[in-house]
């Protein structure tokens, strides 16, 4: 019997779902190297490989068989061949631009543990999709809003969330659509460097974000009375600002966000919040030229920097802070703790803070490979994001569950134990 790769699900799975990988038809205790390859939409190649030894029966099941030292990972890691994918081009991050097409994952089994690997024994392809059947993708161009709305299958109305990314700009849709697969109506909202929106991060007007909130609150398929906000990095402090000044927000989840306004002046009616200062002299550089910007942002508790603090005590919502304790972008844990102190000092409920040791800045949906360093648009150089790949992967899996449970609890009042599957 020739070796073959067995996958479950067989041909296609959602990107944030586990994929079971096994190899049949090998010789007893045969040594093999497994390799996964994936190309992003720009054609850049990501690869991972691992060394294994089949059982006495010639079977190899990654759920029960540990990887041997010498590959991208070792130990019992059923999903290691996905979370350990690394770009062949330095400082390149895996993102999904067109959520309507899947990523194509190639799997190969090679003879032995050599470098380069021996002859090819088996291969398979698998689609990693972003949209569950029946999810609607609706471009939104109403008033000033530049966004994409994802509606789950079924009658609705659905719990509503606005999703914001960070300084990369544009309109990333992949987290929003993956969240919509679980029964949420999610608006992926662009706020700069997209179509006719501002090209640079100089100043933002909260009225734009208010328009998006009102769009969701008035949408027939969005279940009121309030909506949720989800933001990462710069998107996080924008969500804090929205929650602090705008009506109709019930729950706000931040992934490595800030409680001070960073990177651009924020204006709303007669209020102006300056951007927190940044000192380029505090940026450190490695021998390879990668920047560590961890200490670059000023302390928002000192002197005039206090004017950059967002008055989150005005918010009428519950907060969840997701913190990667190895975030090298900025001091996410410090921001979460300060936010908690400020809320409690004003008699507000203590926020949930979930800290993940070994997790870096870009805590993405499950099974996105950790990006250790990539170009930072504002710095103009590659920066280190922090994180240890295995711990980071585990954080992404748990954070994804925690975020969904948080929104279910605070947008419906139901306990978080309710099923997230439709």
C-alpha cells in the first residue's frame, strides 16, 4: 500500500478550525519529514516542516505522535505544521486580503530526516477557508463609512460588533468574517489609508466612528439595544475612545490596546485629545537592524502626557483586555492595569484582564502563524513584535474563545457557556 495523507475535514476547513493530519501506509517505524507550504495572495511562500517516526503498524497520527527534534517544532503538536509556518521572505506577515477565496495548503511527506529531504512519498492539498457557507459579505459605502458587513446565515437579528485593526490601515476583513461564522453581525471598519479616507494617521474625527455605530444600531439585522467593539493595537485605543464618548456601546474587547490616544490627534465635537508623545531616542536596534520600539511611547501618567489619556471612566460598557505579556510594540499590560485602576477609581466595574505569557503583539484568530518581526508603517523599518510561537498559538486559540464568550455574555446577558456554533 502506497503512503497517503489523511486529513479531517478532508478537503476544506475554516481557517480557525483544527485540522487532523495523519499518514497511512508507511513502513514500521519509518522515518519521514512532513512539510506544509502556503502562498499568500502576493505569492510569498510560508513553510513549516517536522520530523516524525511512524508506529510499528506504519501509521502516523499527529494527534498521538510527537515530532522529533530538528524541524520547525518538536513534541506533540497536532497543529504545529500550521502555526509554525514561517515566511521565506524576511519580515513578512501572513494576512488574508480576499476572504472570499481560501488559502491553499500543500502537504508533503518525504523519506527520512535528511537536509534536503529525501524522495517524495505522498502529497495532498487542503483549502483553509474564511467564510462559512451562507455568510453574507456586504460592502458598505453609506455616508462617510467605508466598511464591509458580514451577516451570519439564518434569520437574525444578530449580536452586532464593529471590528478595527491598527496602523496598517486599509480594510482587513478576515477577523470580522471569521467571527461572523459564529453568529455575530460584524462590521469591519476602515479608518485610514483606504479609498477616500485620510491617507495618513494625523488626526481622526470620532464623528466618523459614530456614523458606523449608528449604522449598526439602526440595521434591521443587528440585535440591540447595544453593540460590541473589538480592536487590536491602534484599533484598541480607538475602541476605548468610541466607548468613552459614543452612545449604544455595551461591550468593548481590546487586544494589546492602549488607554491613551496614540499616533494621531483625536477630535470629537469640542474635545481634542492629543497623541501620546513618542521618543525615537528610546528605540533600540539589533545587530540585524530590527527596531525594538517597546520603550518609545511616553508614559501617559507623567506631566503633559496625561492629556492623552482617554476618559474611559465615561464609558457605559464592560471591558475585556487581552494582553500578550511578551508584546514588544508597547506596554499592553501596563495600559490594561491603568485602565482597570481608572475605571474602579470612578466606581465602574472592574474589567476582565486576560494575560498570556509568551504571547506577542499580533494576537490573531487561531492558527495564524506568529509574526516575530515585520515592517511598521509609522517607523519605516522592521520592528520586533515579541512572542514565542507555541505559547502565542495557544494564546490565540484561548483569546478567540474568550472574546466570543465575552460578547455573548454582555451583548445578550446570557451566560458564556452557551454554544457558539450555529
